[in-house]
């Protein structure tokens, strides 16, 4: 009987927590107007349903979108990665084919399908309120192995790559951390709090705007690129100078 009671209590607590979470997330989705959701559904049917299904249930050509939230749609559509231009190791960023209003409508429709991460509030994107030093520590621990220590990006395996973050807006950086697009892990609020994400954004902004005191950055790719540059051009200059001096002595 004790085991049965414990099981029932566990089920009640789990069900209650899930119901509370669902109601909270649904309330966020309901902040979008019904007209936005309706227009978003039309855009979805015309541009996304071929791969993701008429109701976002997914298909052999694309994953299901129920529960991905508005943030994932805003990132993928806002950066032009979706609709997908061509199959490949990963979707490439390009000019978005939707304007801001249409992107918001698509996000509202997908958010109405199931609870998921919402588009971040403006206060969480203000890098001036963040701590670049704390953000740098978080970035070096969680992001630098793919994006380089200053967010310059880099190659990954099998034709994949981490993009240069200096070319990404603050909102899309936050949404990428929130939703984990493609090869990127998800950093939800339990892993990185909204303040932590704002600190990371502050760090990326600072290193992107800081000039290079040593001259040409060489892509900020680190000592390998710098060493290769010195080895190739420096050694060529030394050899050229040696040949020139030898010819002069004769």
C-alpha cells in the first residue's frame, strides 16, 4: 500500500507540474492575436507544410515543429535558414524571404501548436546591462570550442561549421542558445539563466567591436593562422632577400 500511495503521489505531482507548465506556456502563446496566428497558418501552409506537415507534425522531409516554440521559428526564418534553399550538411544563413511581420506571424502560429521557448524580451537582449567578463568566462567554457574564443567561427566535421557571431544580431544569438539549432546544444534557463545569456551577448559585442592593436586580425583564428601567415610570407621574404643579396654580391 505504501508503494501504491507513493506512486499516486508522484503521478499527481508530475501531472500538476506539467499542467502548470503547459498553462504558463500556452498563456505566452495566447499573447499573439488570433489574426496573427491565422495569417501565420496561411504562410505556413504555403511555404513550410511541404516538409513539416500541414499541422507541423513533420514528415520524411522535415522534423515536427510542435513544441519548438516561437524562438526557434524566429531564428530559423529570421536568419534565412528556412525555408531551406538546398539540402546539405547544415542550413546556411541567407537573406530572409519574409519581413519582420510575417516572421512574427509564422512564429505565433507555430507557438500555438504547443508550448516552447518564446521570443526573448528586449530587456534580456540589452548587452549594455550585461557583464562582459562573466560572459567571457561562460563563452570560453561553453562556446569557444566551436565558435573560437572571440566568436570568429570555425570549421566542424563533415562540412559543418560554426558561424561568425559578429555578424549575428543579439536576438538571434539569444535564440540560438535557447533553441540549439542544428549542431548547437540547447542552453535552456536551467543551464544558462537569462542574465547569463545577456552576459554572453555583452561579451560577444565587446570582442566584436574591439579593434585589433596588432594590426590585421587574420580572421581572429588564433596562432595557427598567424603562424601559417608568418611561415609562408615571412619565409618567402627571407628567401627572396637572400637571393637578392646573393645576386648583388656577384
